[in-house]
C-alpha cells in the first residue's frame, strides 16, 4: 500500500467468519466438503408472493431509479400495520425508517449519537458488530455481563453501582443471540426504567423473535415510556428467509430516526423499489407460512440435539432463534472449546462456532446453526460418530 491504513482500524478485528470461511473454502477446494453449522444464513426460500413481487416490479421500466431515503410510503405504512399486529405496538409512518439490513442500523445509530470517548454498554456474550462498530468510530466499549446463572439477563443493579456518566448507548438483543434466551415484559420494563434513570439510549436489536418462539413476540416499544429512551432494529433476514436481500427497519421516536437518517442519506441512495414491494408482500405472510418455517427448524433442532448429545454437551430446550447454544457436561473433558471446534473441523470436517467469539462469557460454549437440511445434519452426525470411534 502506498498509504497506511487509518488508525481506527487498529482496534477493529476482521470479522471472525471472514477468516473461518476462507479456511473452510480451502478445505472444500481440497475435496473435504465441510458441513458448516457456523452462520445463521437461512437456506429456506422467501414466500412465493415476495419473489413474484420482486420479479414483477423489476420488470417495469420505471422501477430502477433512486428511491426515497425514507422508503416508499406504502412500505412504511405496512411496517406500522405489521408491528401493531405482531407486537401490539402503535407507530406512525414517521416512526419507521427502512434499512438495507438491520446491521447498517448499528453503524447509523453509532455515528449519529456517539463521539470519541463516549461509552457504550455492550452485552457479553453478544453480537460482535456491537463491539467492532463502536471501536470503528472511536467510542469506548463497556462490556456488561450476561451470565447463565442469571438466565442471560443483565444485572442492572450491578450496572447502577458503577460510573455510567459517559455511557450514551446500551445495546440490548432479545431473543438473544447467541444464547437463544427469550425475554419477558418484566425484564424489558426494568431496562426501560434503567435507561430513563441513567439517560441512556437503548438500542434494541430484535431479529429473532418470530423463530421458534413459543410465547407472543415482544418489542421493547410495547413497554410504557420506551419510545422516549429506546430505538428498535428489526429485519427480514431470519423471520422471512430474506437474509441476502438486505431489508431491515429502524423504529422509534422521529427525532432519533432523523439523526440516523442524516448518516444514512450520506451513505446510500435509497432501497431498490422491487425489494420494497417484495418486503410489503412478506409482511403479509400468513401464520401458516411462519408455522411451516418453524416446523422445519424444529425438526432440524432435534437433529442438532442428537449431535450435541453424542458430544456429551448440554443445552436448554427453551432457546429461541436459529441456533443451539451448548456446553460440555464435563468441562474438564473439553477445556478449550475453540480448539475442540477446530478439531471437529479438521478431523470430521464439520464446523461449529466457538462461543468465545461472542465474548468472555461465551468461552465455555459452542453454537450450532439450524440453517442446514436434516440430511446434511445426519451426515455430520455420522462423520463425528466415526471420528469419536477412532479416538
């Protein structure tokens, strides 16, 4: 390079899966045919109506120009109807901002509200992008513990006992990734009270609440007073099998969304019209459509349970979302999960995600995605069983 990289990159690691997927690609090139339980990229198709809408709108000559930064009115209105029906949250169109995937919303909110030196409360374990994007813009990460003994919920009293004067944002994610913990109204009420007390903006990340969730899905915006202290991100990736389409949304008070829009409007030029109409159709997917998706994931999850049983791992069957979070029953038998995951990769050619990439509190755990056909999972079972017999 003829110029050095920016200082901000010194504190940002390459996304773990970029490096791991390169390793897997190399093994596949050697003919190893790795079975990848790593990433939660849905392999099921979106609804037929969504695909038809994309094709139909894309065929129109006038559909290919720039679109409004806020999205077309019909899309924003449909999101308000969806949130009322699904989460019992009343919004108006000005409280909705479509996104090109909710991941970009993490950056937009961070750039809109954080200055260098500001602090951000980030869950441990939690989604790595909360940390990396905070570091990228020069703010300071303050990890807060989520522990198994506390059901993977934040200890707000412990946080209150610390100096929070520099904290501006707190990232909260339920149904939680990677642990699969479902949230309840009491926990959300406590988080909202905490935010009001400490003048902290809650950025609530909510992409998993329709996947394998036995209870009514919850939005933090359904909690009284939350609109003053919280912004919610949601997406079509997991709930509507549209991960590669990059369609998401930010919801909350207009003032918060307008600040994010100041950033967004300088980065992109609006979402393609065909995608917006496809998303409108997706929000009309029937209860039966969602039930069929969950039926498939339920069958797959049972197969993942069998794999973890064979490995002598334990797990909660109350988990929500696209993953199973598990740990060895005998911690002494598997002292290093990352090394164990690499052993499975290079001996059985089956890849699982070590929990440590999500934070220190994930070091004893391993995560498996449900985004593989059952037949592939059965093959993975056979490979691992064969290797265990060898050992």
